[in-house]
C-alpha cells in the first residue's frame, strides 16, 4: 500500500474561479482573491447530533400540539 498524501495536499481545494490550489480553510482564493466556498465550511455547518435530537423533540412537541388542537376542535 502506497497511499501517502501530504498533509498540505489533503487540505487544498481547487479554486472554481481560476483553477489554482487554495487551502480549504481559506474564504477567498489567494490567487484571484475571489470567494471560495469550501467543503470545510459545509462540514463545519453540519448539525451536531445533539442539535438534531433537539430538533426531533421540537418536531414531536409541535405535532402533539397540532394533534391536541384537532382533538379539542372535534370535541367542541
Ligand atoms: Zn482563484
């Protein structure tokens, strides 16, 4: 097995504007100075498991509230 990528290579992205290499934590290309939207930020913005759990709980509570309203309306 010969799979030894350098650490720098692993953290580079190709600029969509000029096609040159830029580091993936950069928000703008060092070559053409245009905005970079890197995968680094996409993963950083991903929901944490706790956040997802909280969202599920909120969704369940709101569903219960809607169900309660429907039941109350049919009773009244
Ligand atoms: Zn560029």
